[in-house]
């Protein structure tokens, strides 16, 4: 692991790092905030998955999360949103919603994407090994959150891996990629035309097929002035599936808030308090 930069922050330290990824077949970058409590021993970890076009810097710079994490004793981890590098393919049309910056937190099976785009395995398996070998995080106390595409990732990774993530939250998540243009484009290109393979990466469909109900309530915040709400996000579909199948969900709708980090930073404290209430039990 290479240190790109480290900075004192709210009594702790925020840093940016690079390592060789086996699952993505390229170098990957990620960021970590270590709260001051980490100096005394392992602390709980909240992994935050960012949205389209973001990098491992966006969340740490824009969310304001470090202040609250320092107070609550939470380590924050933020991976990049996709593999990158000269050998990594991008959207042939140069669009922002596919390819670089748009890994969708899945394991691609279609060429050429299957050579690099394995963000599901990266977040759930490889990055934790790097993290816990180098930072004082507690492997047994982990939660997951995310925004937009990363909210989709938080919901799907959290629902599929309850043995890893004790609580799940999201800001303006893509709740049913099978039913939106962003998701359909990504799933078709990464996974192929057989839509039966898409289900494992659709949170709304996963709720309908859960073997066990999540132990803790899922928290979602959604701005009602979000420019992507009607076409891309569909929280009402996830809400209906949770209600039908007995999954506890707190879906908070906020008038006047859009899709960006002004919205996220407004409600970040609530999300970290929620995760701390679960991880510090």
C-alpha cells in the first residue's frame, strides 16, 4: 500500500492511499478517516460508496462526515467508484454513466469489462484485507452507506452480506436499476442481455428474495427536488417491497433538497449516529 497523502483532521487523520488490486487487475485508490479514538485500539468501520463520476476524494472533501465520525469514534472508508488506468476500458461514447467512474459495485461478466470491473468483490473482499492489515478498524463491527450509484451499492452489498455489514443506509440511492436508464445500460453492458443475472444487483428484487430479514432498520434519505428522482431512483419501489416482505425501512423524504452534497452533508450526522448506535451496542 502506498501513501498518497495524509492530513490531520478533527483530532484524527484522513489519508489517501493506493494499492495493486488483484480482483480489478489495476491499481486502486481509497481514502480512510481514522478518528482520534483509533489511537487507543480498533474502532468500528463505516464504508461509504460514492456515486457516478466521483473518486475516493469526493466524499471526504464534500460530506463533512469527519467531524461527526470523530465525535462518534467511527472509521470512514471510501473506495474509488471504479477501476482506472490506461488498460481499463471506458464508455466508447465518453458518457459519464458507464465505465470509468461508474463501476456500479458489481462483478462484470461480459468482455471487455470482465477484465477489470469487479467492484463487488473489491469492496466486500479485497479492500477489507488491505484495510485491516494497515489500519485499526474492527472487522466485526462494520456498516455500509452510499449515495446514488453508491446507494445502490450500499443496499445490494449490505443485503447480500449481513455477516459483514451490521447496518445499511443510503442517500438518494438507485433503488431498482432494472427499471431505470442508468441501471439498464450498466447491467446490460457489464452482465449481458440475460436479465435473470441482473437480479443480484437490484435492491428491490433482492428484498423479495431474502433468506433472512435484516436485523436493523435500513435508513434512506431522499430529496424531493432531486432531478433524478422520477426517472432513475424509484425509492417507492424499494419501499413497497420492504413493506410487503417485512423489512424495516425508514425512508425520509425532504422537500427542497436535490441530489448533491449539500443534501448529503445536511443529513450526514443522522446517518453516522444511526450506524454508531448499532456498532457500539
